[in-house]
């Protein structure tokens, strides 16, 4: 049988083979980029975005700290970039995010309690807010949730004057505005500046969607008023929180705020995790505790408008 | 001698050779990117990181200024990034940074006024360990921010609260000079005074009236002030640049490698006011 020839002549065959090899090479390169390099780039991009968020939340904390310190009714704005864009030309998914204010009704049983308890006369400007209706001072917060596609979902929560960074396997905290003073040989004084957030209906939550993943919103904050009742000889200060590990590390972890007093047995710090939410209790041991708690009301609004 | 023929059928050999050459060219391009382009990108990254650190030191100074002014004990935190990341897939070296607080217990710098009144000169130092961009140190000292590079002299980038004004009589002649100096003194509790690595940290500061002067200390017979600092050249340039001509005509400078002395020339009296502000500082 005679062999059938596809090409009558073999001239220019090398060009065809070369073109096929080149196309195969380009296809391999693009597939490699798409399968290996692009996920790495997107992971990097999402990590960079989380760093940016950490920076922005730290600015928010600075702004609120300045407002509580100066007690000036000046509006300050802090930007939050909610998500992250897709890469052009390649198949990628942009990440999204959500920022919200958790007011006194949203935080459930998360609160600051003292014994003896504060009453309306201690915090007269907050009597409508929590003294009568709630047991303790609600631990209001500003919360950012990242919905990432290439790295773990992160959460940043600004509560009790501290920033909690929550990842699936760990909780970290930028320390709250607590100053400890060894007043005498038998007494320490805790100065605690606690921001209390109030929100505005319709302006308390903002999310980015797939249409505008990198939406940047502004959190406007304004100082309103404060009460600072001193308490001598408290028998306990309790912080009821969903982030007990972060608070514990912040107080008695490495470089903890109360680590030296705890190690010297001046005070006791106990975690009670049998109830939900768990709480951490600071109580006197060899030394008495005086507490100067300054509660500042901060109006928070996400997006444009007048903040009162 | 007869040549050995490896490929008997020479059909399409040119295409294969061209393909191999293309791969070689691709490898050469990658090598060129690694050798020339990647260092440029990394230097740019490190330069941006330095810019971020300079912004944060500026913010730190603002925070301490506000705390001193308001005399508020509420702590404020300032984030300091340490370094930047490597690039994926290419051979790169990450940069890192080290932060230290030289507080009043460990400093050997000081300010001495009239050879009699002594105030510790304390620092917050950031040392960048860059791999591609020039090494830079940022130093918060005496209320100012100084930048230091291996080449050249340190520069006072953010001025401290040290100023002098000539006071004039009705004929507009200078009849006395007033100088004001707000001096922050950093104090560390429990020696939380060092941090470093590749990520970030927070410097938390709060004012304390424990060691602070609530009022100005007034020295009507000012004769001299000595600033003992490793950055005396930065202090000299700052004073020389910011003090008015009428002030500079009535003072003389003596500068060594680690000190700067300002002495009155005699003639026009100088009224000197200074105030210590105690700032508790820690690295979280």
C-alpha cells in the first residue's frame, strides 16, 4: 500500500512546527502564571490590603484618642478601604469588606462592670444610655470584617479603646488606653479612658460589593461629652468580651500593661470562661485598686453627613 | 574525516533551533530583570517605606506635642512599620528596622543651662536596615526629629519647640531677647524600650505630671546653654536657620563633635524660659 502524504512537499514545515511550539509555549506560560503566579500575587495583594486596614484602623484609634484627650467637638474622618480589586486580564476574585458600628444594643452582654457598680449619679450624662437599662457599661465597638479569597478572613475590632486583630488562629491587640500608677506601697491607680460609641440610623454599616470591591468609606467621629467618676477601693473590674485571649495578652502577656503588678501579686487577674461571653476580672490582692474611668461619648457615622 | 551526522532527517531543524534560541532569550530577559530591574523596584519599595516611617515619626512628634500641650494622661499610640516584604519568585532581600527608646535612665545626652540646670536629652531611635536603599536613622530628640544617613550630616527635619525672639523698644531697637524651650523627657517603665523585625509595632506615649514642670522655669540672667548630643550639627543648623538675625548677633556658638554651646555675647540681656515635660513611653 502506498503511504499517503499529508504534505506533498516538505518545504516550510519548520515554520509550522515553530508556530505550534510557540503557541504551546505561550499557553504553558499563561497557564503557569494563572495557576501558580496569580494566586501568589493575589495573596500578596490581600495581605497588603490587610496591612493597609491595620494602618487605617490605627489612625482611627489615634483620632478617637485625640478627641477624648482634647475634648474638642471637632469632626475627624478616618478612611477605610473595604476591599481589593481584581487583576485585569486574568481570572481572579476581588475581596470585599464590611465596616459597622456596634452600639449598646448590638453588643449583647459585652460590657465593663465594676464592683461596687456605677450608678446614675456617677455617670449622669449616660443615664439614658446604660445605667438603668443595662448592667454595666456596654463595650461598644467599630468592627471591620474582611472577606478574602486567597488568605484567611481577618477581623479588626476597635473596642474598649483597644484594637483587636482577629485571625482564625490568633487574636492580637493594640493596648487600650489604660495607665497604671503605683500610687503608694499599698495602692495602685488604674486610669482607663473608655470611648462609648453612639451611631446614627442608616449610617452605621457599609459594605463593598463585587461591583466596587475597593470602595473607600470615611468613618466620621465627633466627641460629645464625658463623665469621669473616680472609684476608690474597687473589689473588681470585669471586662466581658468576645476577644478574651486578646485582652488577656494585652494585660498580662509579654509586655502586658499589668504584668509587673500581676507578677508581684499586687493584683489578681482571672479569666472566667464558663459563661458566654467570657470575662476577665481584675481584683486587688496585696494592693488596693483605685479606678479613674473616663467614659467619653463619641458619635460615629459611616459616610457623609453631620455627626452630633 | 567524515563528519558525524546526529540528525539524519534535517526537515524542521531550523524551527527547533529557533525555539531553543527563544527560550535562551527568555532566560536572558529574566536574568536582566533580576540583575537590573528588581534592585530598582526594591529600592523604590524601601524608599516608600522610609517615607512612611518619616510620616509616622512626624505623627509621633505631633502626638507628643499635643499631649504636652494638653497635659493629658490619656495614652496615644503611633504605628511604626519596620520593613518591607520580598518580591515573590525573584531573589530579593527584605529590609528590617529596629526601634529603641533611650530614656532618662540610660541616656548620656543632656541640656545644661547656665552650667547649673540639667535636663536629660532623651531619644526614640529608628534604625532602618535597608538592603537596596540607603540606610537611614530617624531620631526623635528633644522635641525634634532628626534624619541621619551614612553619608552627609544629620539634619533636623522637624523642629523642636525651641525658639527665640528679639523684643524691641519704642525706637524698634532690640532691648532684650526671650528664649523658650519645651523639653520632653522620655521615661520607660519596665524597660519596654526595644523592638525590631519585619512587621510593625506601636509606640505608646502618655504625659505624666510626675516629673513635669507645670510652669515655665524663668532664668533672667541667661549666660549659656549646652546641648550635649551626638547630633550637635543638626541642632546647630536648626538654630542657625530658624533664629532671627537680631538674636544671632547677640549669641555665639561653640560646637564640638558631640556638643553645642550657645553663649550670650553680653550687652543685650537674654531671658530664658524652659519647661520639662515627662512623657511615659513604651513599645508595644
